């Protein structure tokens, strides 16, 4: 049994890219592995957050995970800030991580562009907190979308360096990039990944979008001037829509191509929207019911925090001991 771990930021919007890139793989993996899944609220505050919004978003993310099929009996589900060993280990790792390593992180370069001197230390240090998240739990596998690969490689380097210097302490984690759907592209711009921080809401399908919105977004998705529904890497918009179609219906792309022989974009987009909505409906109903009972949600997070603290403290005791601060 492998220790599998991943985490998501608490955002008010979760889209189908997050779902297929991060949430659904964890639902599958919880059956045969030791799963840990948490909401990285301390990563979220590396950019300004409205406190009331943040609270709401933590509860929303929890509700979505549960609605998507995460079972707290099978998956350790918790809130990062409740387990202070994450920030404690991040500090220790800060002292073995090089500035140059963090300066190379493309996410930092993207997010700090144009901010000049006002960019926060937290944003720069983000990958070290992420390494701590992973290394605390003897994690073997970290399933993430492709955009997180570089952060994962850093976590591996940090673990190896620490082990070389202080003796075997951390498991060096493997990255697991999901093959199909690892990178769902923006509907309005298939050159870039679907993202909630895109300029237009037409970029993404939120897990909470209603039928009319899904239809509107699918219809306005950017495609090319071709006339056939056929998968071709060069036809990026269509390739992305076919991937989404396949993910929400469970059908092979070949099968979908066949079903649309002789049909055009109009039919394809309308029917795609129908399939996406049908896929989202049960998730939305469950999430809404869960959000109506905050006490229950908070109880699940409390129980998760208690279990996570126990595991994390054990690892921290070892870390404190090998670096020499444990008397
Ligand atoms: P966003 O870009 O919308 O802000 P995040 O950066 O918060 O998304 O990503 C949360 C998780 O979802 C990560 O594991 C990331 O790899 C995955 N993810 C985000 N966008 C996509 C996407 N378009 N396709 C596949 N996975 C994605
Ligand atoms: N940085 C990740 C993201 O934005 C979230 C994250 C934080 C994470 N800690 C993690 C993912 C540990 C996997 C493992 O998507």
C-alpha cells in the first residue's frame, strides 16, 4: 500500500480541470492506498485573501471533495493550518533550500511578474511549504496536474539533500501526472490551461455552473474552421473538448469521433454541454446539502486534523532529533 498525498487551494471556484487533474484521481486511489488530502489555506494566503471569503472557501472545498466521493474513513481529509508541523518543517527546510532553486520556479516567476519589490516572501517560499506538506507523511506518490511538476521535483531534491546531510529521514516522493486530462485547456484559449484566475469566466467550467451556463460556455468555446470532429493535436480547441467529452462520459475518443461522423461543431458542443451538466448534477446536489450543515463539515475537518497532527508530530520529532535541537 502506497502513501498517496495531494492538496488543493481553497478557492471559491473549482473547475473541471481541478476535478479531473486533482480530485477524481484521489477518489480512485483511496480504495487501494493510504490517502491524504488537505486544503492548503496557508498556501492560499501567499496572495491577499479576504478573511470571510477564505473561511467560506475552506468549507466549500471540503464539501466538494466529499461530494466528489472522498470518504473521510478512507482518506485523511484535513485543513493544512490546523497541523502546525507543516509550517514548522517548512522553516527547517528553508534552512537547507537554496535561493537559486526557488528563483527558478516558473510559477513564482509568473505570479510575481510586474509586482517588483512588493512580492511577498510567502509567495517565494511557497514551494518549500509544499515540500514540507509532502515530506511530513512519508509520501510515496503525489498525483498532480502537470503545472505542479517542478514543485514536486524541488520537493524530491530537498528530501534527498536533507537525507544526505542528516541521514535517512524522508521518503523521496514520486510524481504522478495523470495521462489523459492531466491538462484541461481553457475554453476561450486552448493554448493555456483552464484556470480560475483566467481573465474571463468563459475560460472554465466551474463544478457549480448551472445547465444554462455550461451550455453557453461550451457553445462559445474556441475551435477552428475545420468541419470534422476528429482528434488532432494541432486542432487544440477541439482536442480539448474531445478530452472533456471523453472524461465526463467515460467513452473512448475513437467512439466519440465515430458518433459525430457527418456532424459539425454545433451538435457536438450542445451535446457536450448536456453530458457535462449531467456529470455535474449529482456532485452539485451533494455539495449543496453538505454546505447547509457547517457543523458536520467542521467536525470532519476536526477529526482529520487530530489524526494528521499525530502523524506529523512523529516525523517532526525525528527531524528535531537529527538536526540536533531535540535535547
Ligand atoms: P487554478 O489554475 O485554477 O488556480 P490550481 O493552481 O489551484 O488551479 O490547481 C489545483 C490543482 O488542480 C492542482 O493539482 C493542479 O495541477 C490541478 N489543475 C489546475 N488546473 C488544471 C487543469 N486545467 N487541468 C488539469 N489539472 C489542473
Ligand atoms: N501547489 C499546489 C497547487 O497549487 C497545492 C499543494 C500544496 C500541493 N501542497 C501540496 C499539491 C502538496 C500536492 C502536494 O495545486
